């Protein structure tokens, strides 16, 4: 991505700050549709030079193990691969098992915490030939192995005597609970709750003896962390709590996620840029099979200013000036680049109650590759005043096509990765959802 040199109207010095933050490079990744999967699912999916990786989402409970196998079908080019990440795109530790080159098998250790796991699977070109060499069908099998036995043991001499057991379980399971202790007074269960704090109950009769308690059949009603809290009376020297789970996960399904014959895997090129002054991420979206106009000048907004984020060309020389000299704030601008080979008129700028841009129109928008128009609306902003969501309508004179882009769900993860979602309605009225996968 190249950056224009922008000169500004002297009436508004803040304009120089806003437009002077354009970045010189953009990071590209894959536009995919994330798919929620479940234990036992057997997935058939497509890979290509455009989308060599796919991402699948699965919720796992604490202490479970996640097992993933990827196999390339006959005729696929490249070697299968898989990796695992948590909800924040921090890599999940796992073991890899030796398999034939046509397969890839990994399994986590028991998970220390429950939550979302991201399975990334696809094809890898070990020869270094590049993504253009990768294409074909992969089969992905997902299995979850929950732990079934949990134990808490405590002594009065422990530095911090334990009185709480937290374990992961799936809804539909039953928990059998047993307690034993050494002391004059009985150890009792103060509470047994599920992830939302609701009490878990059993219809079966408890069996109580002088130094032990047992009750089966506690119904797990929600997947996640289950919690048992004990009341340990003074004088108790030691105690033990054991939980055994009974149940099975539902069988998975055969799922064919390959595009329909003749359908492209991806209709957009998704990238992002970073504003250095605010560390804000800015989505960049390019529509395939269209030329010029909104593909050559990508627009957004920052506070009270409509902004060109990205301008095609090798180090373009540009001017972006206010044409509404009496507006406060201004409601129209003119962009000219490369000896007026790229030009745009920005007008009808409207503002929300906080004074930030709510909508505007770019018409006409002309570049060497073709002309068209752009209309942006429904802006949402982050704390730094940078637009992180909006609706954009692009028209292209060369084809007469109109495309609508809804950009949303911009997320910055703890790992430093970024992600966003684009809902694209094409010229034929077909709506597709694209996810920015922040993995190279």
C-alpha cells in the first residue's frame, strides 16, 4: 500500500493531524467464514490459493482434551496442517502425532481453562512454492475427550486448606459425588452450582454415614465450570471430595462446507492498516472483479473528518482540501492525486450528536482504472475517534454494479492479532459473510 502526500487547507490545522496518519503498508490475510463445529463432526472443506486455511470454532470445557485430524483428499496439492488457538489467538499447547504425509494429527493436553478453541486447518507447501501451489479438498475430524474423574483432598495442616472443587462438564452429564472426612463433625456441601450460578440438584437419595456422604445423579444443566464448595468444621483433620461424571457427548455430523460448483471461495480481499497515533486498526476491503473507484480509494472517517484511508499508485502526490469554506465543521472536500488522474468530490457530510461523521457521499470518484461513487453511513467509533464499523455502498461505472459492505466486529486480541467481519451484498443481491482471519 502506498501513501499520498497530503497538503491541507490552512483554516483547519487538525485536518493535517487526521490525514497525516495514513500508514505505508497494509497487512493481508484470508477472508473466510468461521464455522462453529462440535464433537464428532466430520468436515469436508475446500482450500485454494485464495484460502489455504480454514477456521473452525468449538467450545471446550476445563480439563477436556481436543483432538483434531486433518487429511488431504486424493488430488489435493500440499501437505495437511492444523493448529490450535484460544479465543484471543494465543496458541494452545498440543502434541503432534507422527502420521503419513497425507494426514496431520494433534491433541491438546487437558485444558487448564474452558472456553472457545480455534481450529485452523488447511494445506501447507513445504517445498516453498507459495500459496498458488495449494488447492484441494481436506477432511477434518474433531473430537473432544472430557475428563470424568475429579478429586479434592485437604488437611487441616495445609497452608491454605482447600474447600472448593471446580471442574468442567457438559450439559446432559450426571455427577456422582462422594465425601469422606476424619473429625467429630460432618463435612457438608455448602453449594453445588453450574456456570451461571444455578444450583445443581439430584433426585436420588443421599447415603450418609458418620464419616462419609454419597449422592449420585446430580444433573449438569449447562456446559462449563461446575463448582462445589465445602463446609469443613473446626477439628476436621482431613477430607476428600470425589466427583465421577456419567454421560456421553452427542454424535457429530457429516458436514460438507465446500462452495457450490462455480462459486468462489472468497469475493473480497481483506486487509487492515494501523494508525500510528492511536494504535487503531482500520479495515481495508477490496472487491474482486471490479476496477477503479472505491477499490482505488478506500474511505472511512475519524471524528469530524471523512478520510481517504488508502489510495492506489506508487507514492501518489495528493491534495485533500476543504471546499465548504463556511462550514463549521466543513461538509465538503476535494481530493486530487497524480496530476488529477485520481479525483474525488466529498459532499453531504452529516454529523451525529457527538459531532462525529455520521454519513457522506463521494461522487464522482475517478481513478485511472475507472470511475464510480461511494456512500458511507452508520459509523461507529472507538475511544480514539477512529471508525471501527460502517456501511459502505460502492458503485462501479465500468460494470454498472453496486456492492454493499457492512464492516463490523472489529476486535483487538490479547495476542496482538486483529479481526473483523464484512457482510458483502454483491451486484446480484447475494449476501455473503467474510471473516478476516489474522493468520498469515
